[in-house]
C-alpha cells in the first residue's frame, strides 16, 4: 500500500538522528588532510576513514564525511533534488554542521549532489570573481565510480606532466562543461568526486582534455 505523503513526512520527522564522526576532531582532521591532498594532486584518489559513519540515505558515507569536515555556520549549502527531498538528510546536515541550506545554487559555498546524472549546469553555481575567485562554489558529486568510463587527461599545478581521471556517473555534457569552467581560471567552480571509500578532486586551475576513445 502506498504511504500517504503526510504520513511519510511525519515518519521522517521522528526518524532518529544519525550520528556524526565517532571522534569529531581527529576524524575531521584526517578527512581534511585527504581533501587537501586530493586538491593539491588533481586526479589522485585519497581514501577516507569512515568508521561507524552511517548517514541517512541517500547521503553516502563519503559525502557525509566531506560535509562534516567542510560545512559550518558560514558556508551556505545547496542540495540537489534527491537530497533536498529527504528530511533526515537535511536534519543530519543542519544538526552536525550548522550550515544553512539555500534554494539557489549561485548562493552556495558548497553544493552536494546526490544524483550526479541529473546535475544542473555548472554555470548555475557561483563562479567567483576576478577579485574574489575563492568565493566560487565547490561542487561535491556523490556515488562516484572511478576507472569505469572515458578518461580525461589533466595537466596543471600539482601534476607532473599529465594525469588521467575517469569518473561516473556524470551528465552527458559534463566534461564539456568542466573544460569551459576551467578555462575561466582564476574564476570557476572546484569539484570533489566522492566514491565508496575514496575521493578525487578537480580544482579550477587544472586543464582538462577529453581522451580519444
């Protein structure tokens, strides 16, 4: 039998709040180092410590760890439709991070994407400005698989010669948008790819070339 919307909403409100990091200080420090290493070495995979972290679905443990590490009261967060429709996910993020959830992607310091196939255009997010490029949005794509799709070739700061990266799922025109985004440097968004246990990152300073199939 299909559950009435009001019953579902009531159940969501009474769902026990999922716990955050077991050791908030040390777990957040370890996760922050992994994120910084991923940003400093674009395309490399960094493993996160996820012991006993069980966020409400559809928020994944890796995406939750990134959120618990980077989000705070001063970082407006935009959620895609998949995550925004989950009251337990919003309650988890509000309680453990204090981050305000905004309705417009351009207002967000971070964007958390639960369904990367339906990712809105990258140009919808805050691109920063020439004076304040660091005000751009960092977009976090959850549920990523590595080495399962067409590879792109990366070059730029933090990369000796070139590196390769393959992630899925993404929208059909994703890499074209990334290439356009990174040509704006120092403006443009940064990307974090959240897998099952690993992350990879693609800062706006990285040059991206589609690899021939």
